[in-house]
């Protein structure tokens, strides 16, 4: 990323935020970040990702992103098989408590899954 940045290119990073230490190291090199928010933080986040402790790690990445002042987009891929109808509202409330912009929501396209 540093080499590309020295060439004068802008850097956009799309991430799940699962590794906050790596994210924090890359963040200064970015011009824009797309951060996926999978579910409301907590147990359901870990059910969806099947990764223990991931909700807290994503929360750390979100805090670093917001503190950075970088331009960003927070995204939710809505899966009707997993998500509840009110998840978008719940997540936006949760994000608002952190001072974040509302989500951009996209619906899962099962035709794109392998």
C-alpha cells in the first residue's frame, strides 16, 4: 500500500475489520474505507461469522476508523435467512451510539454464492 501511495494513487480498503491491529496499521495509508458490519454486535455477530470474539474486534476497528477522520462506508449484506427484519434499525442505532454514519444495505444475491 505504501508503494502504491507513493505513486500518487488513492487507496480504498474493503474490510471486515476482524483484525484491528492490522487495520490500524493500514488505516493511515487509506483514503477511503468500506467496513462490513455483519449483524448487531454480540452473540448474533459471532453466530453469523462463526468466530468467537469477532464482534469486539470489529468494534475496535470501527472505533479506529471513526477516530481517523477517513472517509468511509459501513455496509450490511442483508441475508433474509439469517437477519431479522429490524436488524437494520438495531445496527444503525448501535452505530449512531458510536457516532457513525448509517449503513448502506445490500441484499444477499444467492446466485453469486459458490
